[in-house]
């Protein structure tokens, strides 16, 4: 069991032993709720992080498309894979 101290602005630091197995990273969102008198924090960042990564790829120009058909998309993907 890990103990954490509540700081003056009601902040807490999650120990590495809890963060790593839960997959919590800087900037992630945690859902906080009261359950039977206990505060629970549930990571909600996996999808958000992947969306952020995808948007960063788009901003950096790392994408192909849009395509007018599935055949056109497959042709572009095959070309990218071979070259």
C-alpha cells in the first residue's frame, strides 16, 4: 500500500509504484469519484493520448489521403509500404 500526503493546495503525488502499472503519464486525465467513502482515480488518458498523437502527426504532415475510394487508399498504402 502506498501512502501519499495531501499538500497545501490539496495536491497529491502518485508514487511510481502506482503510476507505472496504471499507465499514467504527465498530462493524462484521471476520473475522480467517491465510492463508498473512498476517493478513486481512474485513468482516462489512453484514448486521449492516442488522439493527441494522431493530431500531432496531422499537424506535422505525417499522413496520406484523403481518398475517394478504398481501392485508391489501398494503392497508396501499398506504394508507401514498398517505397
